[in-house]
């Protein structure tokens, strides 16, 4: 995190940076100095007036510390993805037919976009010790290569919330708790396989909640209520004009921790969502749903080496059958059932070689139309060789198999087949070492191939027969990625 407060910071007690809260005072003093300087004796030099002003500024006491003031965070990526004709190529972790139901295939050498998050934070500490944190996140996304993209970008406020912690009046099981309200990503129900660019689970929206209700040293819970809006969908009702119906999906979640084990239970309800018309006919869209996840967060690489791993099993019914993006899909059938499995980790194979493998899979039935089935499985691994202080070679391999019986939902055809990709990416960075070190500048070459049957999934699909992207094709490009 880049800290722009004045005073000592936890990361570097000796470092001082400008105090944003003192800027108004400084501007006022400067203005005062200029005005009074005009009224002073004409023989006073500019140097003398500046010296007087500096002395006044030196008298201002710094009142902020590392827990207060403004800070800035970001995530961003940007790059070109080109085919053999040096033209823009389709790409993205969700370009396969399985991507339409959350089946990611990996991101290295496979991203044609510019995406950024600008995160502004302001923190305060009250006289009684209560801490407050305001966060604003602005994000934008575009696939254009132009410098000005306001016409085709997607600028958006993704988060705007306030959180209170260390509340002076809280005690007992709430002593360590924090409360929040606004629009946000849930703090703990947003963990992902970064090299796949796929969340295991994502919970976000407008709501409120409480974190870290601690029942014992190793047992704690978070509770939240989120709202998701389902808007402008066709409905089978005599009271609302077709195409203008809307409703809200309310999601109540209990997220519980028992040491390294995480167990989450969510219930949701979208009033009158069963009036929705799906795929041209009323197919009994879900009005309610349940979702649960059991996960383990390991502090080694599956107990065989240093590193980390996570394993999770997710299951949902009705509106909960969107197992990844909780409560975000209003088209789900009332009998929809989905199960998702994820396992991944990072480790060093030797002093200079590191490995990050993953498996992500999902199966669902009656997802959108009674009798449909969606099954897919992805194996992915990223390997890196650290060669110098600033250079490493990265490699990524992905294989995905899918069997999608769509029953014609949204014009999609049933397909059954495999997709494979291999990427090599020479990479420069300020300091190699560790999977999570950024920023990076990469050049890459990727080879992709897939079964011809996948071309028939949908019109306009990136792998479709009407696309210039053909199986057995090389793509090339360059990309930067940064976060702090």
C-alpha cells in the first residue's frame, strides 16, 4: 500500500510523507503570507517573507500517524494479444464454451484487455480509539488499443463503503468485531485462483455486515446482508409490462471459521423472480436459493513443502446454483443444482523454480431449463524460472474438458470436447522472487487448440466457425500487470 499520510508508518517508522490533512492549512498560510507580504514594508525581500512562512509551517503539529490519512491501492493489467496476421485476437480466461458458466482456462498470454482498479482509502482514529475506514474503488475495462476509450470503456464505481473497527463500546464476543455498510466486495468471501483469473467464490453488492465475532481463540464468524438487483427482464405477469420487470435478490450469509477451516452458509430470496421468462418461455425461474461452501486454507504446500494451498467444495440450489458469483444469476431454474470443486497452491520446487498448479471443476443440472446439464473440468499450472534479479521465464499450460447439454438455452448448442493452451512468457520485474511480486512486463507466445465440435456452441463465440480464431493457432503479445 502506498501511504500518503504524515507521520510514522508501520512499514517504515523512519519514513515521513506529506500529510494530506495539512494541505488546507498550508494553502491558507501561503495565501496569508502573500497578502501580509504586500502590506509589509517594501524593503522586505522575497527571501525574508519565504523564511517567515517556512517558520510558520514548521509550527504546525503533525497529528496523523500510520493508522490515519489517505492511501492509494491499485490493480491493473494492459496488453496486446495478436494473431499470426498481426491483428487483434479473441482471448480471455472465459473464451471457451464452458466460460459461459464459469469455466476459466488461465490468463497468461490470453488477455486482450486493459483493466484497472483505482482504490482510495481514508482512515481516521477517534479520541476513544475507534477506527473508521472509507474506501472508494473506481474500475474501468476496455479491449480497445486506443489512448482515448471513453466511448467503449466501462468506467464504474465498484466499491463505496465505510467500516468501523476497534469500537470502544464493544466488548465480549464483539470486542474484535468491525461493522460496515455500503457497496463492497466481501472481505473474506472473495478468494481466487489468480493465474486462472477465477474466483472460487465472490460475494459483493450493496449491504451491511459485521466481521470477526469471536466465540473463542480459533472460532469466529462474519454475518452480512447483501442486495443484488435483477433488472429489465421479461416477465409473465398481467401487472407489469413485458420487458420492464425488476426485483432484488437479498443474500443473508454466515461465514464461519474454525482454525483453518471455513464453512459458509447463505440463503437468498428474490421476490417474484419466478415470474421471469427464460429463453422464450416461463421455465419456473427460482425465487429462493441456498448455497454452502466448505474450505480449508493450508499454510504449506499440501504438507510436502513450504508454500500454501486451498481446497474448497461449494454446493448450491435454486438461486444458489450460481456457486461462484453468489446471488448474481436470476435465470436459474427453481430445481437448479450445482457443485463446484477447487484446489490450488504455490511452492518452490528448488531455489529458482516455483510452481502454481490448480484444478477447478463444476457440474450442474436443471441449471436454466429442466433436464439440461453443464459439466467442465480445468487443469492449469504456471511454472517460473528465476534467472536474474530482474528477469524470469514463465510458462503456463491449461487443459479443459467440457460436456454441455444446453437444450437450446439462449440459442446455445450442445457441445462435448477439449481445449488446450500453452504459453511461454519472458518476464521483467523490479525484483524476482515469490509468485506475488509485481509489477511485471511480459512478452509472450501462446499456442491454442481445441476440438472442432466446440465451434458450434453459439453464434459469435470466440471459438465459433464464424470467428477468425482457428484451432491450432499461435498468438503473440505483450502485457504489464501491477498491484500494490
